[in-house]
């Protein structure tokens, strides 16, 4: 792999080998959606593509493997993350992007780190990956998806608010733990 150049085709090939078929298709959808949004919001297409294709690079690890990976790499996990394991792959993925895939751009690393929770005051790239993960064309229909898709090219801040509200509502309804970062981000964007 040509790490210095961060060739998108190389990352795509790597993710095709590493991820299950459905997750790979999702990651390609996120990559293209992110690049499309990058054109609209004047962000580097390359950075959006790299963050998009790598955003779920740690997702194939099971919960036990994720915890072990984080512990052995000194990745601090919050109580929220330990109560909702589906959040952990973001931190593990950010670490993998930096160490395994040699990503040095902190903005790309953070876009991967916050793609599940969002955070208050996201950079445009962080917003793009957060939104692209939610709206990419292969997503099954979920409440608020159509609204997010129709708003995203008009106002990405408002779209982040819509997605955060919908996600928190879904987590409440299903009795899952809600990350404090998402709650703070929801307040920020609404």
C-alpha cells in the first residue's frame, strides 16, 4: 500500500479484503457520499474519500476484540462506550487509521473518531463523515433519513441536528446507552 500518497484505490482494495461484503458496500457508499458533500462544502475530496472509506475499518472486530485492542493500545474508553460497545469501533478505527494506514492528518483521524457520536463544533470534514455515514444510498430507511437527505445540501449544521435528534430518540426507544458527547452535540446543533 502506498501510505504516503494515501491512494484511495489502495484503501478501497484493503477495505474490500478486510470488511464483510455489506460493510464494504456501506463504506464505499460513505466514501462517495462524503466526496459529493465535500464538493458542496468546499472540503478536500481526497480527505473526505479517505475518511469515508476508512471510517469503519475497525468494525469487524467483535466486542471482546475491540476492548482488548483498546486496552493494549492505551485507548481510554468512557463509561458511555463501555455501556454501548457499538461506539468503540470509532476510537479503534481512528487509532488504526493513524498507526496502520499512516494517516497523519488530525482532521481525517477525528472525522473517523466522531463518526458515530458527533461532537459539538465539528469541523466540516467531521460533519461530512458523520452525515455521510447516516445518509449514504445503501442505508435502510430509518426515521428522519429522508429529511436529512433533503436538507444536507442546504444546511449541513441543521442536518447534523436532525441526525443527532433522531439517533438519540432511537437510542431512548431501544433502551440503549446514549453517549454524553452526542447529547452535547445535539444541544449545540439545535
